[in-house]
C-alpha cells in the first residue's frame, strides 16, 4: 500500500512497538475493538515510521489473514517452544510432535535431519514424501524396537515374580506391570498375552471374544488366523511343570500338570468339530482342522534330553503345540535383533 493511503483510526490500548533501531520504528495495532470486545471485524495494522515520524509503509490484515499468520507462527518450533532445537529452521505439526514423542528415546539427530528435508507449508506430507523407503523403515523399526524391548522386559519380570511365588502382591510394586494386575496368576499372564499378540508373529490377525462362545473358559483366546480359520490359545502358568522323568525307562513323559491341559485341549477340539456349523454361521469364521497352542511352563533350564523330549511330544500331538514362556521371550528377542538390523 502506498505511504499515507488507507490509514484508519487506530485503538491506542492495543498498540505495540515491535522494532526500533533509531532510524525505523515498526508498530502493530488492532482496530475495530469496541468496549474491549473483539469480533470478526477486528483488523491488525502493521506500519513503520522513520526517526522524524514520517510514515514509511502501512498495511492492514483482516481477521482471516491474522489467523493464517498466527497458525503459521504457532507451527514454528523455535517460536512455539521457546527453545532452539536446531541450527536450521524447522517447522513442526501435531502429527510430527506425536512421532517425536514416540521416538523420544531414539536418535534425535537422525529425526531432526529428516524433519529438515521438507518445506514449512508441506508439514507431515512433505516429511513422508521426502523420506526414502529405508528411512521410513528405520523409523518404524525404532518405534517397534522400543515397544518390544519394554514388553519383553515386562514379561521376564512377571516370570521372575511368578517364580518367587507371590506375583499377585509383588506386581503392585512395579508401575510398568500394574496394567497386567489381576486376582489370579493365570489372568496376569493372559493380560500380557492379550496386550502383545505380536508375540505370535504373523499367525493371527484378530482375537474373538471368548465370552460369546459358552464352550470355552475366559482363560482361552480364540484367534483368527491370517487365512481366516479359528485357532485356540490355552494359557497356563509358568510354574506348571512340563515333563517328568521315567527312571525305569530313562525317558521323559508329560507331567500331570501338562497332561490335564492336553486332555482339556483334546476335549475342545472335539467340541469345535461338533459345533462347527453353528460357530461358522454365528461368528463368520471357518472351523477346519483348528489348532491349539498351549502356553505353559518353562524350558530355560532344560537339558538336552528334556529338550528332545519336548520336541518329540510336540511332533506327536496332532493339532496341539506346547510353547513355553521362555520360548516367548526368545522369540521376542529375535524380533528385537530384526529391528536393530
């Protein structure tokens, strides 16, 4: 706007000096505020005068233009947060803040270098467009590495508390474990499993509500496999024994604790076959040769003969697989190595 044109009467109480170097003074002023109440007619005036008070320029911004300026300034990290995070100008958004929050324990310099790749107006879309497939994979891997590491540590702590024999009371002493708290030991481990179904890899895509099928107990997990079939996960405690030594024949056989669970699983397989049509119709899932995973006991201290015995047992159990809690920990740590790579 030319100097001297379009100057309107301004409200002195809303006057602000923004800059003054002795030669030029930059001022801001809000107008159209009546009785200290502003509405959609409010305007922001920016103008400059020289040392003699002669106008250099003046410009008026309507409410929509003021809002656009405000949102733009609010998205700039060094303005919004009041801290210098980088020597380069970096824009942030709520989406990026969320991403940074998830990766706050990761490599900050790597994250910042990725943020520097996009222009301010492009926000998160620009960030994603600027990343290579490898960089996106690394961000994904960093997040899941952090998640899996924490949950595997939690599982190991739960197993340790179970071994000490007072898990129901001791779990309350650990903030990170309180989310699994329950009145029964088996329910504590069920809560962990239900929160970490990734522990079974890509075998399953969905958990069905077991309470809707009266055939099963609440300790069972009804899982839908990736190809759309029903499987069952039976959870027992880590303290349950798995094998027992037959001294007369110098070989191992299923411990009574495990034999009871296997018998229960065989009963479930029979009932699934009997109620197959009803279940398929009611829950829109296929019931063909269902498999049962029994999560029970530990094998960390097994000798070679015991490991061989468990291997042979699993090979002979048609549609039933015995998995120990130590097996779950090992699989989780293998996933950690994958994300580290």
